[in-house]
C-alpha cells in the first residue's frame, strides 16, 4: 500500500494521516462508486460497494415510488447491514476498506419516500439491527447542485434511473445537506464536485487525495475550481 501511494502521489507518508476505512457518500449521480473504486486502486484497498442492480424493487420504485418504497428501502438496509457485518466479523485492523455508502444515512431515504406508518416500521427495524458496527476513519461527502446531478444521471443512462425527476433529486439533495450539516460521528470531508472531474481527471483527483490525506479529525471543506 505504501509504495502505491508514494509512486502515484509522491507523498511523504510521515507527514500525512492514512485512514484505514473510508466511506464515500452523496446523492444519486454524484460519483460515489467511481471515486471509491479509484481510491481503492490507488491505496490498494478492498472495496465495500452497494449492489443496486441486486435490488429487485429498484426499477419499480423509480416507476412508482409510493407503492415500492418500503421493500426497496428494506432490501438496501439489509444488504448494507450484511456487508458491514461481514466486515465486523473480519479483522478491521488488518482489512482496509473503501465503501460507497454510510449506513447511518440510510434513514434519509426512508424519511423522503415512506409514509408515517411505513417509516415507523422501518425505523423500528433500523434501530434493532444497527448495533456495534465499525465506523469509518473518514467520511467523504460529495455534493453538487441538483441540475448537475440530473445531468450526470441522464448521461450514465441506467435503465432503472430513466424516470428519475429533477424534483426527487432536489428532495434528496436537500436531505443530504441537512444530514451532513449535523453529522459529527467521524472526521468529515465535504467536497464540491460541480467543477471538477474525479472520474478520470488526473489533476483534480490527485489534488483531492493530497488534501484528503492531511485530515485526521474534524470537518473540512474542499471547494476547488477547475485546474486549481
């Protein structure tokens, strides 16, 4: 791992803090999984990724959110829990990970999509299974204006996402903003991705990683401009 970081970024490891467990978060279309995979490749870390395509309710949810919200939400909750439980059963001090989700934000979706009775049922399930899970050493929250998210969702052309409306993305974006405004469980890096390319832009990506490795505690904001 150390040689990989040194060769790609020319960083003196004695001057930086290298998190062993990083969670990437943000709304649909922001590029969580893409960044998680790229970081995993740079750091020689394992990935812990959501498998949205495994959720049999997801496409139906985007076609009719009201009727399919609860099974869609519960499927994702149990899927994320299973992945984290597998991580807990291993040796967290030996197995380094990059994940593209933070399970503590799971109720965020539920609050938007479920009615009051469904949300109470969901919350009861959530409260009873979220226990003693490993926490990330660093959470990276990717954000962008809703119009930018909408353009990215349309551009990637996933079949299940074709019916996503701008209004739903706005709701989701607002909910993420509120969640992370109060979040203080772990060190947090908030990244404005509107004007940068973290998927295949070498300059933007290297700048972000260099900044990220300086973080060991607290809340930080990364608001770059192109070619900064």
